[in-house]
């Protein structure tokens, strides 16, 4: 490290000590810039994430979804960018708006879609009818409905990695409303005390069901909570998939180097209701209109075209690929077999 880099490193460390959190602009993230090939793949995944959610919504309205249908429209960049930054042996704990993370980790969309219509061709064997599936072979820890609980579970995973001296990182998500739960406090506090390799991303999408963030927290920036636990915190633009990747990669590698845990606040917006049964009548139309200008897919598309990372022909080909992938996924899922009744009790206990 030359003298110029050493000075920059000292300045950055001083800022970390003085401020409750840093923004992405205040971090040196140049070495975490994705390659052009990675940018194309990130773009593909956020489009696939949205297409998947849209297909689930369509099937829900057709009465083919067994459970509820929760989507992530407007938030795709946070799930995709962060999960893409993980290494193969790391682990992620998704919640209801993180379908993108599950897809990025390697679960085929045809098997994921099968889960929503209760077919046997899914990690749950058709027992769920929702997004509560996990597959440790691809590093996906099964979601837990009770918001905040995954903080404790993934802190435990990170502690195991540390005790076993494995260079692995655990990452999970929490909504703005979820940061008010006891589990969030307990998990974050112990993650900091034990100094485990754990990244927690707050998806501040402005609404906890129908409750605006300002009605359940007096903080303008929820990342401030990281300072209270004695951990580094960063605020990022959750609608810029490339920034999400850079910040997440930075946090993950900091944790892998023994400098964790790290709290990230992703500023984003839930562009639909809480689920397909909620019409979001309580969200001001002006708010939707303002955030629509920041749509993560439109922004990524514009960046890639403006910087000549892709041509218009390549762009259209990627969109056709996404559409084809989802058509094939739906056909597979609707024709997949239901689980056998005699298998209902299988998997209840460890074997």
C-alpha cells in the first residue's frame, strides 16, 4: 500500500469512527466493481426476479396458488445484488421479498414456481405453497415467517463459521418494521458481541404492511441502529443493482476478514401492496409516481445501454430469454405431480 492509499485508508477509518454510518459514496468500492459480464448477469436476474413475481401474481389471481403471494416489485436490486456478491460456500437467509436471492443462489425458477402451487418438484416436496423453502446445498437457509427470527438464526450460522474457523459469511434481510422486533435487537447485539461474519440488510421500503416507517421509528436512517450495537453500518441505494453489489461485496469481504458484523440499510420502495390480496390504497399515488422514476430495472437498462455494455439487440435477446424461462417454468410447474398422501409425514423429524 503506497502513501496515498494509506492516507485514504486512515481517512476512511476516521470517518467510520466518527459517523454513525457511511454512505456508499464514502467507501472505496472501486475494487468491487462488477465486470461487464457480471453486470449483464445482474440485469438478467433482476428481470427474472420481476417476471417470476409477476407470474406468481397471475397464477394467484387464477386461483392456482395454494398460499399467499408476496412480491418484491421495486426491490429486486437489493436481493439480487447482495446474493450475487456471496461466494459459493456462504449462506443467505431470505424473507418474503427475496425471491431474487433464492434464484441467484441457483434454485431453478421451474422448481421455485412449483412450490407456490404445491407440487412435489420443489425442496419442500409441495408442503408449503409459498416462499418458505430452503436448500442448504445451494446455501439458502429456509425463511421463517416471524420477522426478526432469521437474525438470530443467521447469527448462529455465523458463530458456527467462526468457531469452526471456516471462511464463510452469513447474510440475511429484515424489513424496516422488523427492526422494531425484540429478535432483531437480540440477534444484532450478540452478533456484535461475538464479532461474527454476519451481514444484515435492512430493506427500508417505507412501509411495514400499511404502517409508514415514520410511525414506528423516529429515525430518518435506520442504519443508525448499527452504531448502537457497536458495528459498522452503511447506507446504500437499494434500487441500483450495481451499487448494491459493490456495497454487499465490501461488507461480505470485511466480514470474511474478521471485521464483522456489518449492518446495511437499503433505501428502496415496495411498489405494490403487502401481498396480492392488498391493493395498497393507503400509499399516496404521488409516492408511487416518484419511486417509479427510480425503478431498478429501468435504471440498470439505461446504464448498460448508455455505457455500451450491451447493444439494443442484446437487450431484446435478454428480455426474450427471461420470457422464455418463465413460460417454460409455468408449463413445468402446472404439469408437475402433486405430493403423495402417504408421504405427508416424511421430513417431520430428522432421520
